[in-house]
């Protein structure tokens, strides 16, 4: 019996070692442990720095054994461009991710596999977003109205240092909510807070060890371990979305659609006989995709922006002077005015470059056997594009390792956007809401700068720029002082 037990253990170890051998022609990388792979080689505090060091040793395309399988990582602009643009279609797939696939059923548009259903859903979603104001004057007015509410909320809470996060989240979420559901939330709305809380938790846990264990070891998936929290949070989100959907189905009329859900429900009725991808589960997952992606990344970008503007008061002041000189007595900026505010526009882009809110983007996979950097990448291999490294590629930026708006200004002080600026990724899988996010960042930030002087509550305490890594790279909680500029003039 003892001998049999040892044989089983040795067989399992042999299998693990065999499985952790790189295929012929595969990108190089460090030696890995059975089961644990390369996880122990990463620090919790700054795994992105560890990826930089691995790239220095193995080159711009390397591989790591993570979650029971090999994954490929790119480093720098050239390798990223090859995946996203030059071979965009070849690498347009999405790799299997059991915990995500169990939640999203390979539907929606962010993590759905490349194919006819994904194309149909993405094309229709983009059409609806445009119909409901994306890129139009009506969307600009909606954002400015929400910016007014944000300014009022800041003013009402300006007596003591405030945490800007919940106010920024409400403002940004209300834009997407108005498109999807035809409604907005107040700052203290319980439904809004629930949505944001479970979204934060899942985006952080999805890259953690328990999600990796779920993906690597099928036997543990039903056990009462911390990964169950991810599934519970997802169910909470779907329950809320189902409630909203039922209300829409009850109130649906033949008249003009009031929001995304109305328009999608009508398309479902048209498509009943076509055998198309339009059905209720697809809609719920699509809503989850758009609400989460359309709110989280922009609100986190705004949080980073507040932190940087407080940390660099001279840059904040220069933006305010540029805005004041352009606006004069007018009350609001328009999105097209960004072309007349090159310095302010450069500051916003430089904040995005320095922070890279989605540092590893969304993992790609080749839809057929492909080559990358001269290496063989089998179909289905997970490929992470390190966008953070693209934004810190010394061959692409004038001031790579410092916060300097001149990265986006030419010798004449005119705004220029380098090709290596990729906060929204690029190619066939480029972020669907890029134009909306750009508009929100510009209009929200210029509204704040127009109305408030932002400062650090304790002048002897330095702002903390240490990032927290989940799916997004977000700052630690902080408080700032906001003072009406008319008070400080």
C-alpha cells in the first residue's frame, strides 16, 4: 500500500513537471514549480516591476507558468503593436478562463470569443451607444449636467477633507446608467453602492490566488473557499440587472426606445425567427460588461487625476490659468475646446500614461497557430499585453520615468499624441467606450479645475502613489481639501 502511494505521488510529480515544460519554439522564461508555477516569483506590492525585470532577462516576448498553463507576456511598444495592430485579427481571440467563463458563459463583448456572435453584439452595441448620444452634443450635455451635480456635491462636503472616490464613481456610473437603464443615482443610493462595491471586489479578486486556484484545479471549485465570493458577487449583480430588465419588459412600448435595454428587447423580438445571438442572457451579460467597464476604468482614472493634480500644484495652476484665459466669462467648456487647451489636454493624457489603469489590458489569444516576435504561439495560448510597459518604453517617450505633460507637447507647445499611447488598447478589440471615456475625463476634470483649488490636507504628508493591482490599477484611499476658487482668489 505504501509503495502504491509513493508511485501515485511520483506519477503526479512527473506529470506536473512534464506539463510545465515549454513547447518547442515557445517564448523563453524562468523555471517554474509544479502546481505553483511562477507565482512565488512575484511580489504582492509591485508585480509590474517584476515583469520589467523578466523582460530585461528574457526579451520583449517571454512566458510564465500561471494557473496550470503557460501564458505569454509582451513588453514594450513594438511587441504590443504586433499583437494588437499588425496581427490584430490573428490575436483577437479570448483565452479560456474557467471562473470568468462560468460567470459570463463566453457571452457579452469584452471576454466573448472572436466570432460571428461577438461581431454581431459589438456592432449592435456600438450602434445603440451612438444612437443614445455617444460622440454627439446630447452626450456632452449629459456629462456637463452630471459634472454640475459633482461640483455641487464637492461644495456641500468641502468643510473638511473629502474622499473623492464615491462622488466620482456616482458621476461616471450615472452616465452609463442613463444610457443603459434611462436613470441616474444619487450619491447615497444603496443600489449604486452595492453595484460599485461588488464590482470593486471582483475586479480585485479576479487576478488573485483563489481565482487562479479555481482555474487550475477543477476539484476545488465547489468547495467553500474564498473564490465563492466572486461567484456570489456576480450573482448579486445579475439579480439587480434582472430586476431592472423585468421592469423594462413590463413597460416596453412600440414607441421610440428610451434606453439601451428597450432597444435591445425590440431587437430580440425581431430576431426570434433568425436564430441570432440576441437573447436575454446575452443582454444581461452585455449590461454587466458595459456597466462595469464603462464605470470602473474612468472613475479610477479620475481618482488618479485628483491625486496627481494635488501632488503637482504648479501643474494644476497652469491648467487653471489656461482654462480661465480661454473661457473668460463663459461657464462651461465643450469637448471640442480641448484643441484650444493643449497643456490641459496634455496633462490629462500624461496622467493616463503614468497610471495605465488597465496595465495588462484584457488577455488575448491567437485564433489559429501564430508567430510573435519570432516565437511559435499555439492557438488558444493566453497572451498578456503589458500596456504599462508600453507607456514606460524609453524608446517612445521623452520623459519616460517622470510625470511631465511635455510627453504630449511639441516644441511649439502644441498637443501631439504619440503612437505608443494605448490606454484603451488598439486593433479589433479596442475599447468600445473609448470616445465616451475621453469626453468624460476632459469635461469632468476641467469642470473641477474651473471651480476648485485642490490641495493636500496635511502639507507635511506626501501623496501616496503606490498602486493596488487587480484587473485595474487603482490608488489607495485618500482625502483631499477642495476650496472654491472664488474663495481663494
